[in-house]
């Protein structure tokens, strides 16, 4: 468990360091839009899958 927490902290620090090194506002905006797009796509596909499964069993 301790190793997992350390790994998550290390990954978070790496992402934060990457974010702080981005100088261009356009690149930061693109990273934010890409992140939000990926999250939205994941939610959308999950909702469609659950909807399809509920119709399959009813």
C-alpha cells in the first residue's frame, strides 16, 4: 500500500512539473481541452454501454 501511494505521489509530481514547464497558453489550453474531451468521451461511452445493457436484459 505504501508503495502505491508513493507511486501516485511521484506521478502527480511529474504531471505538475510538466504543467509548470509549459510556457505557451495555447498549449495549456489544448491540454485542458484534450483532458476534458477524454473525460467526456469516457462518460458518454459508459452511459451508452449501461443503456444498451439495460435494454438487453429487459
